[in-house]
């Protein structure tokens, strides 16, 4: 993302990402769900998540910290599920949320060029969009997830191009595309094919073959790789305050993801 943002305006980058996710795959894959679900998912993920996080990473927050903060989507997903189903919050979820909130509060106390209040707000908005997309995909049920991502891009790409036209302007869009080099286009294709298509396909493949409680905690690796890659390739410093925030947020996410699995194992052991 950061490499591509070196030449492309953020909303233009997001629009191109979903355009290449859509074409030419949509010509070969059958529509997997109703139009309403596809539109909701495309707008929530395309505009709500990626459009917003690209803007945030365009000078408002570092890539490593963005990969950490966006994982708060797990708590937003739980909150939306409770709001829609009436499910009650549990004690471990309160403890997990408190730890994650403490980590975000710690980041707020250390705002600088690497993390700004606006950057945090934008990434939290992206996390909320991701959570909304999670709710939509859960309600759709078991479908071809690759086809679902491809067909939902039919709604994401035009909406992002429209926003880019009005917010960034035709001149900036044209200049960005003209200035984009081979590395920039490789980054765009990686976002489209590597992340949107292969990433979702691999995730769906794993979930289809293993219990969700086994696979879901693997999302904790996202900020580990995100912060690690930023440190290696972008020379993003891993200062003590960043690591403290990461420990707090990841601890909250770990409790939220792992506690139900431990409860099931304990119950199974007592039943034997």
C-alpha cells in the first residue's frame, strides 16, 4: 500500500485495486449471492475499509501502526453482532476490549508524524467498515468467497472512482496514473490478486477445512507481519511506546479469540 501511495492518490489506488479484482475474473465466475448483499459488502469493504485506510496511510499513520489498529474490527464485529442479535457481552470480552482500548489510548498519548489523531480515527472507521463487511458475509453463508469478492467489486470500484473524481480531481488521477512505475503497478496487482483474491480464497479454504476457533486467531499475525515488514522495508522504528501499544492491543485480541477455544477444551475435558 505504502509503495503504491508514492505515486497514486489514495482513492484512485483503492479504485484500481477493486477494478483489477473485478476484471477479468467476473467474466468467468457465477454470481454467488443476491445483489443487495454484494452491494453492501462492496461498499463496506471497498469504500468503508480500504478507501478509508488508504487515505489514512497517505501521511496520517504509518503502515505498521495501521495494521495494528485496524484489527480492532474484531470488537466492532462483536458489537454489531450483539446489536443485531441481542447477544449479551461476556466478561472476557469486556476485559479484552479494555486491553485493546488501553493500547489505543497509549497511541493517542504519543501522536506524532507516525500516528495522528485523524489517522487513528480513519483507521478505526476502516475497522468499522471491515466489521460491517464481516456481518454481511456471515449472513450470506457458505458461498464461493472468491466469486463473492469479485462480484462485490462491481459496486466498490465505481463508487471509489466517483469519490476519487470529486475528492482528488481528474488532474490528480491522471497525473498519478502517468507517474506510476512498474513497482507501483506491481503493488496494485498484489493488492488485487494477492490480497483480495488469493488472500480471501486461502482464508475461506482454511475455514472450510478447520474449526473457526482454530483459524480465527491467526489474524493476530497481521500486525506482527505489518509492523515487521514496515520496520524492514520502510525503516519504521519499533520504539518502546509502539511495542507497548502493540502488546496491549494484541493481548486484547488474543483473549477475545482464544478464550472461547479454551472454554470448549475445558468443557470437553470435564465431560470425559
